C-alpha cells in the first residue's frame, strides 16, 4: 500500500510538471456558427469647387486663347477645373455656365451712388465683380453648356477634374462651354470693356 501511495504521488507530481513545461492544457472543440447585429454610417456628397482656367493659357489645349466678345462676333471657349474636397470619389454629369445676376443689395447700392438721371441698375444687368453694369443686359449673351455625357467624369477624393484645358496639359474631357455676345440690334456700348461675371454649376 505504501509503495502504491508513494507511486501515485510521484505520478501526479510528474503530470503537473509536464503541464507546466508544455505551456497549458490541450482542448478538444466543436466548430459552430453565430450571428449578431452591427452598423456603419455612410456619409453624403460634398459640394464641388469649380474654377475657370485663365484664358490664354499657353499649355494644354491651345484652342483656349482670349477672345474679345463683340456683338455678333466669335464665342469665347471656356475651360474649368473642378476640385472634389471629399475623401471619397464623386462624379459629375454636366456643367452649365450662366451670367451672374446682381443681388438686390448690389442694385440698391449702385443706384444710391448713381442717382437719376444716370442710368439705373436693374436685375436684368450683368455684373462685374458683383457690381451691376447698368444697360449691359444678360439677355444679350449666349452660353453653351457641357454635357450631358454618356459616362460621368469621376473625381477622386481630394482630386481634380479638368474640362477643356489645364496648366499641366491633362484633360479629362473636351469642353463645349462657351459664351458669346449676340447682336441685339441696338446700341450695346454699356458692355464695352466689361469683365463679365460668370457662374458655373455642375450636377
């Protein structure tokens, strides 16, 4: 009895030593499946920033040279750069160009500073630097837009797309944007030497 008892104690002690040396217990297990709820938030689009490329650029598409608008004369081709401030990709399908309209406050300020009998500014006038040019009517100008296109132009996050011309000579799409001064059949002197404000809108 004593011998067996002593042997049992030695055996147990040896087993513990082996487990410590071996680093732990080996387990048997079954594979199974599981499920549980979760969620993630999707953001939304960010407004793009459109900048007109300076007329007369000597690089890129050479067709974008300065054109002085004259009644019934040639149209001025327009090129733009579009910046995507988002971290994600965004696309554009078309771009429109229009004459910027004077605000009511700008009209009031101009007419206060230029009382009759001077020509008064109206909502029909074009602007230059946000200031109305009285008698130079937006309806005298003809604009051509870009698009729609078969496939949207994709702009990478924090990237740029160029429609028409680029200082680096890289063009994502040809531009059909342009503006011309139509012959109205009346004296159009109010528009002489005007630097007319434009507004570009993408969708």
